[in-house]
C-alpha cells in the first residue's frame, strides 16, 4: 500500500492538517515530515510499538537511540535529568537550528525510547511544521532521517516516497528542506562540564567551540 502524500505549507502550517498529522501519531502511525535539515520519521516516543516500527523500517541497529524534536527550550528541561551551563550556552546560541545535543534522559521517557542507553538526543528545529506538530501533540517527536539504511538522506518528499513509500502510511510534503548537511551533534552526557563533538554538520566545529569557551 502506497503512502498518502499531504501538502502542508512550510512556513504557515494549516492547523487542520497539523491536527490530522497528530491524530495519526496518536494512533501509532509513522509519519515522514520535513525538518530544517532532512526529512525525518516521526512517531510518539512513548509509544514503544511505534518506536519499534522505525527500527524495522530503517533496519536500524537497536542500540542506536533516536533523536527527538522539541518545540521549546522549556520542553528540553522537562525531558533531561539535569543540565549545566554548557547546555544553556549551546541552546541559547544555536536553537532553533541544526544542532543536536545529547544529554542524560529524565524519567518522562521510557528507557526503550533511548535504546536503553539512558541518553536522549534533542533538537529544536527552525522548521515550522515539526514544531507545530510537537506543540499540538504535547510531546516531542522522533526525528531519525527518513531514508533506508545506507541510502541518501532526503531533502524533498519525492525522495521519501521513492525510498519508503510502501513502508510508511503518511508523507508530509512541505517542499525542499533547504539544507544538504546533517545536524552537528554534541554529546553532553559525559558528565558535568564535559563535552564532545560527535559529528560536524551544518554548524561548524569552531562555532561550537567558541560558544562553549566564552
């Protein structure tokens, strides 16, 4: 069965369409939607059956945690075990934007949704569609890239349809994402004041270093 394609305005998402997307997520469906880097696969992270579907769709190794999209910095504080000045500096400087921050997860997230690592990777995107979805759902959504393992990431809905059109029920067409680089990933789960850049992406390493050394 081929996926439903739903057009949503990238800058001013239609409320009725956001409500429809959220209804699908609440049913446990996997939804492909645009972020500010690539198209991603969204599910309700506390629905463990839905989380399991993502691993099956991508044939993803189950020890790899899924990243989550949030709609505000306040929401991040609700999801993490604890934060320090390092987290605050990065969030203040780069959010909303293409920075993923790995922190120790709080008790609101099931351990399985962290791939049993106890860590969670958070991102506050610039893109309006995922932020509207998160606000309507009242929970973060997963954001792993909407592509098959080993295949290119997708910057438009047609690419998602070609790779995953028979594996996901709904693809949100919000136009091209506008970036061809992944997020930069910074790991803050190592302990107070410690950090490591795991991947340089849309934000250069030197900008992260400068933000943390000020």
